[in-house]
């Protein structure tokens, strides 16, 4: 895989870490919940914690590229996941 794909996945998963730290993502009565709502109430693509992670992963990636002065032109965007599947 390309380093950019790894970076996007890393940013996606870091969003989940933030959700756990904030307490938005947690287990309640044996069920994984986001903002106290069981995520199994939603299809996978519509689960709120995944929607947030997909929205943030590309924003974080672009911010990282900007901060490190890497050229966005070299990013193979077609290989990266779209922020909203």
C-alpha cells in the first residue's frame, strides 16, 4: 500500500481513539454505544462513530500534509477512500 493510504487509515483510527477518550464511544450494558445510542441500531455505513471518522480522516490528512509542507499534488487521491463512501 501507499504511505498515503496508511496515513488515512491511521487518521481514521485516531478519530476512534478520540471518541473513546471523550467518552462518546463506550460500552454500555454490553453494547457498543456512540453518545449513549447502541451502534447496532444502524447499518455499518451509517453508524455515527464511523461517519465522524470518515469525515475527519481526510480533513486530518490534508491538515497533516499542509503542516509538513508535502505536496498535495503527489497524493494518489483515487486510491484514498472518499470521506463519505
